[in-house]
């Protein structure tokens, strides 16, 4: 993936996770993405947490 594709992926995942995913599911999703790619996982976590 190039940088633009990574940005779109992060944006899409954050948007979906922020739209009412419950606490336990959110924790698992963030862990899942961090296991796949640590940088993308960190970006998703920051996006969900409003940072």
C-alpha cells in the first residue's frame, strides 16, 4: 500500500469504529489492527480516541 491508501484505510476504519462500537469489541479491533501493522494500529487508536 502507498501512503494515500494507508490514509484511506485508517480513515475508513476509524469512521466505522467511532460509529457505536461497544467497548469490548473496540478493544479487540484495536488489538487486531495493531497485530497486523503497529503503525496503522497506532493511527487507528489515536483516531478513535480523538487524537
